[in-house]
């Protein structure tokens, strides 16, 4: 069978680009952990659980709008879910997205 040559795929960057999220939908919750408190106090970086389809620009705008701070950089990672046992069956926790937001030196978020 011959594949038609005139069919084009959408670029990977365009997939999901049309999703418009409000700032309170982008940031799900702050991640308050020992490592997060250390990052906040030493490096002025804060970690958040974010919407899986949110991209870095949306995360930057959401943090700036909700906390009235200036963001210098955003790093994201998708955390894979773990296998868990529920009584006699095996299950799996959901994948989730984490964002580490670096703020400008004069900016600060106080939720600790």
C-alpha cells in the first residue's frame, strides 16, 4: 500500500497550543516540602503543581498575576505516576506536572 504524500501532520508544538487556561487553573497548588523551603530561602525558587497542558509562558504569567512578583525563569518536569497496590489489585497514580519558578531578587512569595 502506498502512503499519500500530500497529507501533512501538525507540528508537535501546535498540539494543545489552543488551550486557554485562567491563572487559577494553571497553578493547582504550591509544593511545600523540605527541599522546596530550602530552595525558597536560598535561591528564591518556588515549586508548584501545575496543569498538565500548561506551558512555561502560561505558568510565568499565572505566577506574576496571582502573586504580583517578577519571574526570571520557569523549569518544568512531568512526574510519572507510581504503581500502587489497592487491596488485591494493582493500580497506578496519575502523572502530574511540576514547575520550579525562579523569581527576581526583589520578589518574594510568603506562603510558608
